[in-house]
């Protein structure tokens, strides 16, 4: 029903498949520093573990600096003088030092993993909670796969970066500082020689990082789009096979998969140069140290032990620089993912509670649409001057062609969207004055496109009222005529349903949804083609349950089968977003207008079907 019916109906259950072009992030990082700060703010909540890990980093770094110094002492003081006993003693001390380094390195990694996991758990929970607050308009513009990619892939990428890189950055920084001090204390000449290659390393790293940055962001975007295609192909597998478009689906997947391969290849190829280039520069620096050190040793400006220690220190000096440059690769991907996560976190819901929103304890059911206009897109109205009122307990039917605006009226009443102009009142109060969550608990909805959650039949019906007893659930199922088919399952009400109810027929899914609405016992009831997938015999039985359900409460019924709404108090005929006729079944037939033509055509079709 364009946006008005089928799309909006699926919107209610968050099953929108929006245009893919709106789901990807921009090509450039929006706020590198701001994103890092937000990540750090999350990590600060794990202060004890973080501080403990930092202490272990400091201890392992100090011991790492002691090792080469001891080796220099052993060479000059014991190996060259051929003092075996002293050599053995100092080698024992050196072994203890390196065992300590290994132990503290493991402890710092263990503590940092704890920090990372807790931070990611909190971020993932916050993101999921945020998704529950966002308006349907947000989901209209994004594919499920892209959102799933942000909750899973992007957060996992950030998790890998946090668990591996934060401590390495601190350790590398401390190591570079400590090694620099140690090298200058041993030989300022060799220290300066070591530092000569740093500008070259910084220049090449900066160039490669800048060039590969956009490729990492594009890779994350393409991955999200690919997940969207996968999700749609799985959810729509039956439709794909019915229409025989497997080849087209494969081609679509292949095209996006190829784009992902290319963007991933570009990102990894460019960033892959970083390691070899820096290793070359490291070896160049080490060669300079050895060459200059040899000259200094010949002229007695340095001892063999100092040169040996210096070679080890230079290795220690370049290794963290290499690590930092490699971490930048990981950070690019992590920051790209984090930005996509924070992009969702920064979304503002279109529909929010006012500061003094009224909590709804119960509703009488008086509803008034006063000159209401509404459009999903700015400048394009779906509803035009909708004006009618409903008294508590009345049963109102909405009929009209596909795309006329019937479900959009229901969306406004459920406050999935707010009116563009005009006023919608419930019990004499603007609907925007009510607290959203409490309002929706008082409005029961049965959709044409029924959605069931993974779990048992009992659990799915109880979704209407979480505190209901098993007997309450069974009673509701009997009223909805669902009990008959449920009891024939081997496990009855404890039969497991797959996500979406794929192991049930459409009619069975609708019956369970009706039972769920009956159990909710809401003050206002909405039935959107609630019996469209039910056979005629079952419909007669379920109509009795619906009549009991709607008795005494305000009800809105959207129906194409006009026979099911003959007993409605009033029927509104909607056409192109406007009410063109209003009255009871008999009154509208007497007018011989649009409703009469619709009813007459269905009657003729029905008689023709019966004769056949």
C-alpha cells in the first residue's frame, strides 16, 4: 500500500527495508578526536582494572629496559674477562627479569581484555537500547543488515582495537621514552644516529595512513550493505524462489561482494605497505648504529658491551614505533566502526515525550481527528484534512483502495508518527501530551503482516501481557480460535516457533497474534486486516471472538473483505488520503456511492466464486 499500508504495517514491527543509499557513512572520518574521546569516556568506567593494567605496563616496561643494561654489564664485566661464575649469576638475574616481563605482559593483557569486554558490553547495550527509542522514520531509511553490521561487526572491530591497542600504545610510549633516556645515558652520539631515521618513518607512515583511511571507511560501509542483502535474501527466501529470481539475487550479492572485496583489498594493500616499509627503515637505522658503533669502538669511545646493549635498545626503540604505525591501521578501521555506532547513538527520535507527559492508567476511548494532515516525506501529504470523531466503545471501519491512507491513520493513533498539521486527541487531550510507552500499552494492535518472535507459542501469546498466567494464555487462544490447532502440536503451547514464525502458516500466525491482542485487553483495539489469511470457516469462529474482544471498547478495523465490517457503527471510506464517505453499512449502501460499488463488486465476485 505504498507507504500508507503494507510498508507502514511492516514498519510497526521494525521490518522496514529502506533504500540502501541512505545507510552508509560518509567517506571521511567526521570527528577523529571526538570519537576517541567518547571511547575513552566509556573506558573510564573501568578505572580499577584500567589502572591495574597500567601498573603492569609500567613494571614490564621498566624490566624491559633493565634487560639490555644487564646484557651490557655481562659482556663488559664478565664475558670479556672470562668470569664464568659471575656470568652465570647475572644470567640467572637476567632470566628472572625476562620471566617478570612475560608475567607482567600477560597480566596487563588479561586486565585490558576485561576493560575492553566490559566497555564493549556497555556500548552494545547502549546502542541496542537506543534502537528501541528511535522512531519508525529512522528505520524507514536504513536496511536491517546495515544496522546489524553496526551492532555486531563495527563494535567487534572496536573491541579488537581496544583489547590490543590501548595498552600497546601506553607500553610503546613508555618504552620509547625509557629507551631514549637509556640510550642518551650510554652514548649520545649513537642515540642521535638512532633518531636520524625517525623523520623518514613518520613521513612514510603519515602518507600511507592518509591514503588508506578512506578505503577503511568504505570497507565498513560495503560490509554493512552486504549484510543488508544477506538479511533480505534470508527473510525473503520464499518470495525469491516463488518468482524464480535466484539468479538476480545472486547477481546482486555478487556485485556488492565484489565491491567489498575491492575496498577491502585497497585498504589492506595500502596499509600492508606500512610494515615492510618501516622494517626497512628499522634495519637502516640499525645498520647505521652498528657502523657508527664499530668506529667508536675502534677509537675506544665505546665498549663492546655498550654497543651490544645499544643494538638491543635500538631494537626496543624501533619495535614500539612499528607497533604504533600498525596500530594506526587497526585504529582506522575501529574509528570508522565507532563513528558508525555513535552516529546511531546521536540520532534524535522524531517522537519523544514532553517534559510533563501524562502517564496513561486507562483510556475511555474517545478519539478525535481534527483537520489532520500528514506526510512521510516533507512537502508530500498522505493524509489531507482528516476530520472525524469516535465515541468510547464505537466500532469504526476504515475501507479504501491500497495506498489510500488507512494504515497511516492507525500509525498516527499508535503515535508511531506525529501529525504534520491539525490535532489528534484521545479522551479530549492532545495525543502528544501522553507518555508514549503507557499510551501504547493501552492500544492493542493486530497486524496483517504478523510477526512472531523466536520462542514457544505460549511465550508469543504472553507477549501481550507478560504477567499473564498459563490459564490466561489458553483462554485467550480459545477466544481467538487458536486453541484447536495449538493442541494438535506434539508439544502444544510449548511448541517452539522460529523467528518470524516461519514454521507456521500465515493463518496460524494471525490467530496467535489475535490471541496476543485478546490477552493484552487494551482500551483501544486496532485490527489491520486481522482475518485476511484465515479461511472462511475459521473466520466465522474468530469473528465471534473479535466481537467479544471489541465489545465495550473503541475499535478501528481495516478491512478489504467488506462482509466482515457490516456490523461496524460507522464506516469511513478513504480515498487518496481523504474521507469521501462516512456512515453505517446500510447508510452507505443507500447512497449508492463508492462504498456501494466496492461492496457490489465483492458480492458479484463472491457469487461468481460460489457458482464455480
